[in-house]
């Protein structure tokens, strides 16, 4: 007969808890946030501990990044085009999940082992998608023969900072921001024509 | 006649307090760090409150950034050369002050007014040095006619992330990191020759 479906209310409660935890972990920092703070904000009793919420937020953010970029990296297209699309997709994930992205970037350090190592492993796997695009672009002769690891780090650094300055009511859409970043990173500042 | 010099011991104590506060604010976050934590780490009684330490760290970091980049921006040289030198100098400040840089980037939000506004004003003034170099480089025709504000933000984003990954025992010196970042940002990823 199969498992009974999860009641809708339960999913909603969990989402409420996660949304409040994301916001508070970002604003106050993980260590300064208590389960009581999260319960007070949601009016819901917590199921599981504070670190379970951190783990859920960090894992969900990692899932979002992979879901956005993995299909692009696997597509049958030229690497430089895929890199442009991956840049736009990565910025899209950040701008749609500002609180979660801040937690993903800054608060994961407070995970205890083995979760911390698992998080670092998955993050490295994600960065490897960008290193691979860089390598393919260099091999095809379209990208200059730069240090692929360093170049991938530069690209992700430039993208990741968007969580610090992006405002949903700002003048540029996430897509425009992604395209402008991709143009600048690919073309560089020097005038070539 | 004049003022009595500050006793050497006082300066040392203050430096000890600031060094411990930088480390703890970075590791635990400002809100999760107590004055008691800082006293326990240094064995010194605090003079002034926790926010005074945050203000001192943020102000000193701002001073360092200005001291490194302002003379370069004011020099009588071509803007693209000055931008390269400013990039190297900015990375130098971060790599020499990793804890303070992390606090400068992330924890200043916890300053109360009017200090918070004063910090934001100075940071904007600092970013304007980079916007000015970008503008001059575009006017001189050496940089492509990009959005100067956005391009300055991209450059600083790529540089600022170094506090997240730089390891003093890594394979590249801060100077090499600065030069490699400047090359990539100026030339872009595309092969041009």
C-alpha cells in the first residue's frame, strides 16, 4: 500500500524553520543564533537540533548549485559558451537564495565532522565543474592558456561576492548581472579593438 | 615638555586585545564573542566595550587599505598601470591581515549608528578610488568602455574573496596572486593572439 504521504503542514513547518534559520544564521551568525530564536520567529517547535538546520540549508544550497550548473557542464556545446551559461546560472542561484547563499559561503565552517568534510568535498566537486569548463576552453584554443585552477577560482570569487551587494530592487536583473560578469571576465578590461 | 609618551606596555596590551578580538570575531562571529572570551584569551582586562574593539579593527583595516592604495591612485602614471598596482596592493593588505579583513568584510554590519554609516561612507570612498582608475583607463582608450561602477565592483569582488582561500603556506606569494589576478582581470579569459 506504500507510505502515507507527508502531511502538507509538516513540509510547510520545515520550510518555515529553514527560512527563519537561514535569515538568522546570516544576520546574527550561526553561533549567536539559538533554537529558541528560530522557534520564536516561526512560532513552531523545532524538530532536530540547530546543526541539523545548518546541514539542511548548506546541503540544499549545494543541491541548487549542482542542479543549475551540472546540466550545462554536461551539454554538448563549446566550453566558453557553457562557461557563460554556468556563470549566469550560478549568479541566478545566489540571487534567488541570498540568505542560504550567505550561510553556504560563511557558516558551513561551524558544521562538525563528518558533515564538515562532506560539505567541503561536495563544494570542491562543484568547483571542479568550473575547472573542467576552463580546461576545455583552453584546450580548444578559445581561452588563453591560463592556470585553470586559479582562473576558476577568480571566476567563482567574482560571482560569489554578489550575495554581498545584490538588491532585488536594484537596476539590473540577475540575468543581466550574470551576462555582464561573464562579458567582463571573458573579455577583460583592456580594449582589444 | 609635551605629552608623556604612551607606555609601551599599554600599546602592547591594546594590540593583544585587538589581535584576539579579530581572531574571535572572525571565527565565532561578533555577536557570539563576549568581552570575557577576549579577556580569557589575552589574560588582560578589557578597556572599553566590545563594539569599541569592532570599531578599532574596522577603522584600522580601512586605514591600511587607504594607506596602500591612495598613493598609487594619486601617482602621475597611466590608469591601467595604477589599477594593476592597486590590485596588488589591495591583495597585499588582505593577505597580511586575514582576520581583520574578514571582520572588515563581514562583521562591520554589527556596528551601531553613527559608526555604521561612517564605516559605509569610508568604504564607498575607498571603492571610489577603483572607480576613478577604471574611468581614467576608459577615457584614455586603454580599457574597453565598460560600466565603470560595475567593473570596479567585479575587480574588488574577485580580490576580496582571497581572504576565504589564501593560505600563508600556499604555493603563491601575495605579490604573485595580485599579479595573476590583475593579468586575468585585464586580459580576460579569451585568447586574443
